């Protein structure tokens, strides 16, 4: 039976969390290159101690990039954890927001697609994925436009409270992941919403569609939301380049979407996310069990 967490945020259970957050706050006072250097070191440590996450990422990379040599695979796995470490440090810039410092760090490409949709009175469904720099790039984008964000509550209430307050500074509204009605209503009102349908939610509302050539449980909600709201579905990618700058790229709205074929639509969504991942492969959240659902049993591929 899972033990219930204490409701009092000052309970000793959360003291290590406060200590960790305090360290992140201090690191965020350093120049960005120093933050990234510390993040890469943290990632190397995580790779050594987070055995379960290492196994998940290792499995995901083997499935999605089977052509890599053992040396290339190990290097990619190492880089994945370095980017995870950087993400943990970067998150502080969104949790303790300083908009005036974030804005100069980013470059936005393709904003004309947003302007066109807004001029036509359309809502905008930003089709994206779980990338390591999503918090900081969300903060940068919020300096140029207002939009809503979908979110799932963090299991740690201290982190939940802090991250939610930080995100409320940037997002016009936060919508809980399962509140599809609210999402559609906001889109019909002409709002923009960041949406990431790239996690395994089981087969109840999903179909199997290829993700890097591997059958993956993919939710069908993206097509339903687009159909009900008549929103422009604009792919939104984010990445950190070699110079440490954040690139936010918006592509033209999807055409002939949805088609009415759940598998075809889910395949299209996965293809879009794949193309975004390939712009910076190690900056994707490979530590999540993307292929958790399997005909041979839950997490079969991760055993």
C-alpha cells in the first residue's frame, strides 16, 4: 500500500526537497554557462544512482535507435542524462521567474503562423512533446504571447506548489491534463494552449501507432480536440543549441487533420513529434516509459 504523504509542507519528510530546491536557487544566480556545467555534472551523478531511469532510457534508445553502435548508444545515453541534469537546474528559472532575464536567451522561429491563426480568430493547439527545456522555453514564449498550459500534479507537494506558482506567472491559465472540456472551451474562445500527447496513457483512449517504428499506445484525443475546437494545430518544438541559446520553433498548421481515422491521425501526431525530437535527440524525456503499454503485459519491454 502506498504511504500517504504528510499534508504539512514543513514536515521533515520534505526537508531534503527544500535543501535541493535551495541549491537550485543558488545555482540559478550563476551565469548560464556555469549552470549548464553543473547540470551536466548532476546528470552524470543521476546516471549512476537512478538505476531504474537509466534502464528505461537505455531501453527506449535501443528500441528507437537500433542502428547505433554500442559506442554511439552509450554516448547518447550519457548525453540524455546530462540534458536531464541541465533540465533540473533550468527549471529553477521558471519556478523563480525573472522574465527580464529569460527573454534575451531565446530565439523564436515561425511566429508568423501564430499571427495568421490569431488574425483569423482561430484557437491554437500547440502540438509539442516533453522536452527537457520545456519550462524555460515556456517562460520565454510567454514574453511574446499569452497561452494556456496543460499540466499534471507533481507527486511531491512542495515541488507542485513551487512549480505551479512559477507557471502561473507565465501561463494565462493552467488546465489539468484530464480536463478536455476546459481545453476545448479555451480553444473555441480563440486561446492558445500548449499540449503534449506523447506519453503512454494506456489503451482505454488510445490506439497503437508507430513511434520511431515501434508500436506505441498513442492517445486519440488530439484529433478529437482539433475537430471539436476547429483550432489550428501548430507543431511547437523547443531545444537548447550548442551556444546555450533556446530555440522555439513553430511550424505551419497541420493540413488535412484530423482525417477521421484514429490510427492515421495518431501516426501523424507521432511523426510530428519524432521530427521535433530529431533536431536535438538527447533533449527528449527518454526517462519516461513511452512503451509501457504492450500486448504482452504492462511494461513488458522494460523487464
